[in-house]
C-alpha cells in the first residue's frame, strides 16, 4: 500500500485519526518540498475545506490519499479512497474555508 501512496501530498491508512490541522500542515509541507514554493491562500483554503468535507464521508480505518499524482502525466486527483476491492476518486472542487 505504501507504494500507492508514494506520489501524493498526504496519505494515511486511517484518514480519521489525524486532526484536520495536522493534515493541512502535511499538505503544505509536502507541497513546498515538491513545488519549491509555499501554497497560496486559495489552495490552502481549498485543502482546508476538502479535509472537512472528506472527514464526513471517509469511514474510520479506510486508507485515503490527498493530492494523488498519477505516475504518467501531470494529472492529479484531490482525494483517493482505497477500499478492499474498490477505489474511489474524488474531486472536491469549490471547497473553501
């Protein structure tokens, strides 16, 4: 499972265990390492809103990744939720805090 999560800004085996502030901090830190710049306020606000929304729908114990970057091309998805036999791709457009 760790290999799947290697190309994302945040991942956890159980998304519900981390506080939203810690998830946001991890996203900002990884973004800065990869992009070599800090995320702007719009992007940070979008992430904050997405985290809150996703915490209401991702069950405890279910792995999730945020800002998953596909191995081919420059495309990414906001959230990837990984079940035992299924994967859900979630785009959380327009969420801001």
